[in-house]
């Protein structure tokens, strides 16, 4: 193991690690004539690692924000799809209800014996669907 000394005067070569001077009283670890580690270099390395850690945190937060925005956009698209499906279901529900009532074969329905009862029920189904279509189109659901 290399000896640890307190530096009284020493200048590091420009090609050495860090290229700095040691100051009087600074603690350094020497291996022969070359130093390996000094307290000031440790502080510099610590500052550098702290900046790297902050950069990594910033990148992590940016990635989390990007993922959150992407999920929000997907959710909005799914909501638009669900609105359209609900609108088409509403368009099919009204004629289905009217046809279901007439399909029950009641005996006491005056419009069944009326000459234009079938045409009127088809007209009401069509009119209601057209009305619903334009209302849903106006609300931007279709």
C-alpha cells in the first residue's frame, strides 16, 4: 500500500491525472513520486458524479413525462372511439325498441289494424334515427 503524507510542496506534471498543484497541508496518497489520490481530486470527482446524477435524474423525469403524455394521448383516442361506439349503439337502439314492441304480437294495438300502421312505424324509426344522427353529428360524436 502506498504511504499517505501531508504535502509540503509538490507540483503535478501537466500530463498527470488532474494536472493540478497540491497545496501545503493537503493530504495525498503517493506511489513513488507520482500521486494517486488527493482530497481535492476526490472533491472534483464527487462534484462530477453529482452533476452526472442530476443529469440522469433530469433524463429520467423527461422520459417519465414523455410516457405520461403518450398515455394521455392514448386515453383521449380511446375516449373518442368509445364516444363513436356509443353513438352508433344509440342509433341502433331506437329502431330496435320500436321493432321489439311491435314484435310482441299484442292484440290490442290499434295501429296494427290500421292500414298505414306499418309504414308509420318505419317512418318513426327512420325519422328518429335521422334526428339522432344529426344531433350526434352536431355534438361531434360521429
